[in-house]
C-alpha cells in the first residue's frame, strides 16, 4: 500500500534530489571539519579554535570583496556623471572666440519666457558673445516664435540696441515660420527683417486671459470662500465676480503695455512702416503682406543673408541652450509647488 506522505499528487514518489554536486557552504565546511576532528579522535588541543579562526577569516575575506565591489560600482557611477556633466557643459554654449570672418547666428525659437530656451538670460548671453567676437561680421537673429512675455522681449530688445551701438555691427532678423507679438518686439531691433513669403508676422497687441466660473458655481451650489487683505487683492480670481472698476484698471494696464509695444515698433521701423488702422490691432500677416506694410524688408533665408548681405558665408551658431546638467538643476531646484503657482498666476503676455 502506498504511503500518502511519501507520494506526490499523482500518486508517484517525487524524484530524489542529488546533493552530491552541490558546492559546500562555509557552514557545511565547518561542520565537516568538526565531525572529522571528533571522528579522528584527535587529542590535539585547539583544533576547534583553529577551525573557527579559518571560518572568521573566510567571512572577513568575503566582506572585503563585497566592500571593494560596492566601492568600484560607486566610483564608476561617479565617473559616469562627471563625464556626462563635462560633455553637457561643453555643449551648453555656442561656438565662441572664432577669429575668422563669419556670420554669427542666435536662434530665438519657441515661447519667449523666463526659464525657456528663448529667455532673456540665454538670448542676451548669446547675443553678447556674438557681438564681442572680432570675427563676427554681423549678428543674425533666426526667429521662429509665436511670442510670449513683454518683459523678456523688452530686455532682449534693449540689450541688442545697446550692443549694436557699442560694437558698430549690423543686426539682421531672419523669420522662419512665425515672428509674432513678443518675437516681433525683438525683431524690430534689427537693421533689416527678412521673411519667407509664407511666414506669419505681426500680432502687435497685448492680452490677459483667464476664466470665470461664478455662474457655474451658483448652479452647483458651491460657495467660494476667499479672504483677502486689500479690496482688490483677489480681482483676478476666476471664482469671484469682477467689478467694472477692476476691469477698467486691467484694461488701462494692457493699453499702457500696448503703447510701449507700438513705440518700440515705430522706433525700429521708422519711415519704412506704412501704418494703417489695422497695423497695431493685433492682426497678423503673411511675409509677403508684411513687406508691403513695411513690417519687413524683403524675402530672404539665413543662407541668403550670410552670402548676399553679410558677405560671410560661414555661419557660426552662438545660441545658448540648456545642457544636461543645467536641466537637472532646474528640474530639482524649486520644483516643489511650481505647478500650483503657475496655475494660479495670471500675467500679461504678448502672443
């Protein structure tokens, strides 16, 4: 009769495991040494101590090997990050200190905003390096941007005008797909603006956008509990009603910023600007229309400007971009709560 404790689920005995080929562990070795010592009947004093010492030294040796391996892995990772940071820092800035005659290029792409690649910090740094290089025959602003912050655009515009007067070098703007609003604010600092016939140019205006949910709150029966110190402190709150006085105040501020934009455009374009009632209305035009309105000068690409206008076909890019190390610092630095702050922040923007 088959023993149920000795058989598997199918009524068969499980196969016996052969332990003959398994390597002995340190504990097995110690037990074998103790058994051998007791079986041999040796009367040599201290053989147990000798065995234990061997075990202790073996364990210490294994610990040293493990510690050395951990140290090696840590040093390898440290070396990897050092190399990564070194490569990133060397790629962070555009080519500088080039003595041969060339056309210096600074790209202005994407949203013009603090912390973006088209921020005043990066653009001004790149433009300054381009002006200071003795080999740069002219500085070209290669623009493809829908706009952004009037503050950032104003800083860039002012610095380009200062450097242009200081170094006596011409500045040209070359528009790719778009040069709208704050991007055009920067472009008018150039001596000439070149566009493609299908480029989008203009949008000379200011906006402040947001949402109001007061009616929806009433329908849902939700009460907004906003406490402020200052009667107008929360007038941009989307869940609170806006008074006529607050709306007039915001409109006056937007009109003032709009007038600043208009003054910059008129100063930059001068007599070339063919002003119409729609020029400063916020409309935008194709590159061909922009030339007819005096918002741009002529058709031309970057290569055309370098070859035919600057007379220096070699193009050197001075654009500063965030490298890997800088992106890591920005990502970890002051990241906590930034999403909540951005969602509540409302500011005027030229776009």
